[in-house]
């Protein structure tokens, strides 16, 4: 079985060498604070394309969705998409690219960003962050983006901050109610909420909300930092296995105490050993669901 990771990130060597200086020169203070803070150690890891491919090979990951980042500037989003396109060109059979989009502007600017991303060979949007990029379900730019993505059958991956939790530095809220508004306004839009949707999945136990959230999916990125492995079984009971997508958040070091360099193996082994999935459930989460979502992979 081939494993497909639905949530990882890629950065250029120039950025990885001096992240803080890079972020300052590109006016990206939130990212600098998150990955290169001055007052605490960072759990960010770095990997070149070759190192990413080696880590995938070591863990049996056949394909990875390279997500963009929720940059605060449209120019940085456009730059990120070029980086992703470079990786896609080098290893088209291993990578699937999603676009960094800044939805804070006009409809025309959002559509232009999407059209350019399409021309680069990308196939979805994300990871976006409503709190950092200053948009919500009523923004003109968001509506244009959602319309465009429905028309092109592109999924959108949104960062979802856990609604309750300790106040870790760099954490910015993403209101759960607004995800519901987005799903209601665009019922055909395939929305992927990162990090298990920040708790939204629980509300699918309300039959009315379950209907409204029918095209909402949840990825497992950063699970080891947030939840115990039993979350897999409990979420299957609440939302069904078909809505869960394996995502790693590579090259984040999701086991910061033991992981010196980023890898996929530790998290995948934990899923195999502790998540208590049947072979069919494992295949759906690790491969089948994202394939279905993308039409073909
Ligand atoms: Zn995220």
C-alpha cells in the first residue's frame, strides 16, 4: 500500500539557512515568531527536497501534498508557489502541490493568484489561516476563492487552532463557528480542516451540523503534539473514517523530545501500533480518502 501524506510543508534553502532574517526581510513577523523565536527553542525542522524524499522513502510514503504557508503578504504566497512548483518539476510522481493564497484582497486579486497557481501545476489551496491572513466567511476574497475552488474542484486546507488548550506562543484563534459558515455558504466546497479541525468534529454529533459539514474533512497533522493516539478511534466513531486524512506537518518535529531531525516514521509507527485501526481503516486514512478527494492522485 502506498501512503500519501496530505499535509506537509516545503521551504527553500535560502529561507532554511537564516529563517529569522529571511522573515524580517519579507515582512512575515508571525512566521518568524512561530519557527524562529528569540525567547524559546523552536520545534521547527528543516529538510531539503532530497532530505524530504529520503524521509518519505524511509517511512513508505509514496506521495506528499506540499502545502503552502499562510503568509501575511500576497508576494510571499506567490514566491512560495514557485518553490512548490520547483519541487513538483523535480519529482512529479512524488509531490502534489497546494497553493499559498492570500484571500485578504479583492476578488480579482484572489482569482489572479489562483489562475497563476493552476498554471504552475498546483491542485488545491492551503494551508490558509483566517486569523493570520485576516479573512473570514464574509470576506469578498474568501468568497471569490471558494467559488473558484468549487468551479475547479480544488480542495482548500485551512489551519484550525484547537478551540481549547494552553496558550502556546504564536497560536492565533480560528473560530469554529466561522468554519460552519464557510461550509454552509459553499456546500460543494471540499474543506480540509487541519489538526482535526480544532474540535469542530465533535459537533458532527448534531445531525443538523453533520449535514452542513458533509464536505468537511479533517487532517491529522501535528497529532503527537496535541492528542493521544486514541483520537483516531474516537474520531472514526464521531465523523466516520472517510473524513479523516493522514497529515504529518513534516518537517515540524512533532516529537520534539526525541526527534532531532524531522521524519515521517515515528508518527506512522505510532498510528500502526497505537491507533487501533483495521487494515481497511488504515488504508482509507493513509491513502484512499485523499485520492478520492483529489479525483486522481
Ligand atoms: Zn497548521
